[in-house]
C-alpha cells in the first residue's frame, strides 16, 4: 500500500473526495513539482481518482503539470505524458468499465523502460482484480502511438464528420440514423440528434458555427447547434444525398447526390435556387471556393467539374483519374483543389487553368477522404483499411502516416482537420471516431500477430503450441508458454477461415475457403493431403477425438471426411442458410452445427441423421462449443447473446447477456465450468456456466473474432481484427470454480 493510499484511507468520504479533486491543482499552484510528479505516477492515486471523479478529471490533472509553472525535468515530463496518453487512449473503455484500468495501463506502458513507469505498471499488476483476464504480454497500442482518443456511441458505421470553426466541437453522422455532437477536449457526447428515417450520409457546419446541415436519404435538414432544434427541411433530390458544402457567407449551400446532380439552396428561405447537371454517374463530393463564386464536384464518372455558382454554368471538367473520384476539397486561397480516388491516388489541380499539378501515389488502397488545413500548407487523406497520411502540398511530400494499422477490415469513411491544424478526426465504419495529433509521428510499432484480421485460433491438445489463421493468407504457429512465433505458413491464393489440431497435436487441418481443406504435419510444416470438392467457402472445421474423421462446413451443408484416405464419407443437409460453426462431442458420436438460419442442429455422425434442431437465437449463430461431458453446448450469435443448450433434450437452459454487439466465437474450459466469448464490442468475456453470470472481461483496441482455451484451463489465445494475437491468463478462476 502506498503512502497516498494509506493517508487517503484515514479521511472521511467527503474529505477524500475533496482531496482527490483539489490536491493536484494545489500542488501545481504552489509549484510543488516533485510532489505533483510523485502523485501522478502513483497507481493508487490514479485508481482512486478514476473511481471517484472519472477519467476526464484524471486526464486534466496531467495537463496541470504541463501547462503550469511547475518545474519538471525532461524525463519527468515524458513520463507524465506517457501515463496521460495511456489513460486518454483507454478513456472510452474506462468510462464504461473502470475495472479495465490495471490491464490497460500495464499493456500500454510496460514496454517503456523509465523507472517510474516500471514501478507504476508493477503496482497495476499487483492491484489486478480477481477473477480477471490478464495479458501475458503487451497486447494494446502503446501510449502516444496511433490515435489520441477514440469516441464511441454510434451503433453503426460513421459516415461523415465535421469540426466547428472554433475547433472545440465535432459532429458525426452515421448509418444508425443519428448525428452526435462531441466535445473534442473531453471526448464527451454532448447531444444526439435523432428522428431520421434513413442513413445520415453527410454533414456540414456553417462557417459561423451556428448551424449544421445534414443529409438523410434524399432530404437535407438544417439545425441550430446551440438549441439542437430543426430549422427547415430542403427537399428536391430524387436519390440519396452524398455530400454538402456551405458558402462562406452562410447564405447558400450546395448538395451532391446519387441522382447525378448538385443542387444550390437558399439557407434562409429553404428554397432551391438551381440544379447543376452534367455528371453521368453518382456525385460523391462537393466543395465551395473561399470567394463563394465557384464550386467543385467529384463523381463516380471519374471526373471533377468546376461550376459558376451564380449562373450554374459548368466552367471546366478535370479528367485524369482512371476510377471513381470519392472526395474533393479546395485550398483556402481558392487556387488549388485536391481530389481523392479509388485509383489509389490523390491529385492536386490548378483551378484557374484546370491543369493537374501533381499526383500523390503512396496510398496502397482506394482513397476515400481528403481534407486540407486552414493555412493551405498541408492535407490529410484516408484510404481503406485505416491508412491516414499527411502531405505537404507545395512539394507533394508525404510528411507522416498517422497510423500503421492497415490490418483491420474496417474502413475510414471521412476525415476533417481543426482550424488550428493541430488535430484531425477520422470516422470509420467500425462505429468509432478517432482524434489524432497531426504534429506527432504516431505510427504504430509492429504488432504481435498478422498484417490482417485473425480469422481463427486453435490450441494443441498437448498445450504446447497455438495456431492462428488470418486474412493475410498466413498461418502462424506460436509457443504457448512464451507467446513467441515459431513459424509462418504462407498460402498464396487461399483465404484462411478455420483451423483444427488433431488429438495427437502432430497434424492440423486448415480451411482454405474455396480451396477446401489441407492436412499438414506440424513438425515438418509439410502438406500431407488436400480435401477438395467444395463449391463455397469452408468456414469451420472440427476433428473427432479419435483423429480419424474431420467435419467441415460448406455453404448450407456439412461434409464428413476420412482423414487418412481423403474420402468424403457423407454430406449433412438441413440448414436453410450458411453453416458458420461446428463442434464434436467428446465421445465422437454427435456434432453440433451453427448457422446463419438462426438455429443449431445436432447430428449423428455415423448415420448422418439430424437428431434435433435448437432454435432460440434471433440472428445468425456464428460459433458453438460443447462441454467436456458432452451434455451441453454453448452458442454465440449476432443477436449479442450466448445460449446454453441441453443436447439430449434440445432445451435452452440459459441465455448469457452482457455483450453489446455481435458475438463471433465461444470456447469452453476443460472443467466445463467456464466459457470465453469473443465479440464485435471489442471484448473477451468470461462466463460462469453454472450461474450464467459474467465474471470477468478484457477490452481490446479492436473487435475480437476468435478465442480458444488451453488444456490448463487458464491460458487463453484470442485473435482480433487488427491482426493481433492475444495471449492472456485467467486469474482467480480456480477459486471461482471451487466457490461454485
């Protein structure tokens, strides 16, 4: 116990709260730098402040040390910056689950060697909760790498984002039919604008910061930001509106649409002034020059058009991209425009001549968004799969990449830069908004795992190795004790979907999408046999306990094979939609399949007869696991739940509720008392199967798609959508099972 915790424990609750609120400020004002540094590096203070005041108050304490007259050494300043960075990166998680503090601080800071940091992470480790899922190695983005902060609250893809002129507030639009207003300093959600009947695809803020215009379907709405009240509705487009720009005088707006047109609106009256026609495909973006006289539009017809706003006449067509143009912006001086395209390039144009000045080519995927700083010197662009770049416009030089995490299957949909040019925000179809420091090199280190999302993990029955499969078309074999990568198997053309390891731990079977199944010898890393005859993706595979038979899914069927001969023994039919998962009972007599048709089916493996159907989920069932006694199954579903089933009767026993998004996978411990689930809500959850209660959780930086539990019952391996392979330990579970 630290001295701070000891002193705090002697105070009354009221005085304790007062001390936590005021002590950092008092130390800063009285220029007690050393004491302030000691306080802010004490885990007991961090934990107590978070619990009593909240995460934002804690973050602001570190600002006191930075902006006040407190004299700190360079090393002390760096240490406090790292701790603040770690807390800020985890703020969106700590706001919902303060129990994640110990694991998150440890994972984000343990790789830094400063003595104060190492003392802090050891304090965090010693203070971990029980039971818990504890990371065996750092498995999160480190402090001050990647985004500064993540904003969560939307329940579907975030489609657009805009920042108010004062840089204090942002507005996001989403496919969940809402807009949200955010405080950028605190990350807090200020207001949600609801009531839309369609996706909100575009949003723009007037230059005076008083109003916002957004598009929902083919309708535009004008809102007053202070009151959150709707002022008027603009109707005229015949298909969805994709983009909005507002003139500098705040009197006119222009909208772009899937109906191939742009429309100019009078914002005071709500009347339609003019329709601009000329594009031959969807109009995807629009911007207005700073003099308010010209507009520029981008289209899926591969062109950019410049328009005279007063007359509505088309001035020029810029045609140099060789694919859809998805974004366009105009520099503040009105002389240059920047466009972004599916052809993976960004182009800089001279607006007066229409001449292409420069092509920027370092993106490796389609570029979907671009924004320009208010000084006109830098631009920011975003491509598919989380790749954000900052450019110097005069030279065309790439200054930095804000994130090196190109592995996620989520895509950035929009970017915006604050007027001071120091912060940028990005929107993503993973339902989040991220805040970035544009002046700092935030490129990520190489993660432990793959360069694309992890599709499956399996642990050898002897408990020595684990295997992970990935969308990067590789399989990796890991030493389970050390978490070190032993070898990588590369598959040039196949999409790896599933993996199973034979009972002798010597062979593994890999599901290779349309290429069927391959059986490999793990010691020699040699392919032994290929099982083909598939016409759709193989998504799941399981091996019988005797090691002689394999069952794999294929579209709406399951196929049973003899492993040694490679002969297909039978096909099981009965599901109405795709079969997503399969598990085999320990006696090898029955299999349970999970399907997108919202059901599970129990099969007799020898005869191929369907024994019963388990119905109860309200959405796709993605995973299934069977208890060691063969009596129960646990299923994971897109309906955000897991269900426990009695296999003999087919009766639903319990529903496990706690995830806030789709559940992809489930694994059961060897004692049959504990289960682990993996979810799109970015958590792994630990469940007591006897009580049906959640007993522990671990929150990651990305959605979890798969998980497995080792024969020791405490080692967990999980794969996430960023490509990371996580190695964790179930702490306090043995006591939990004894108590149960």
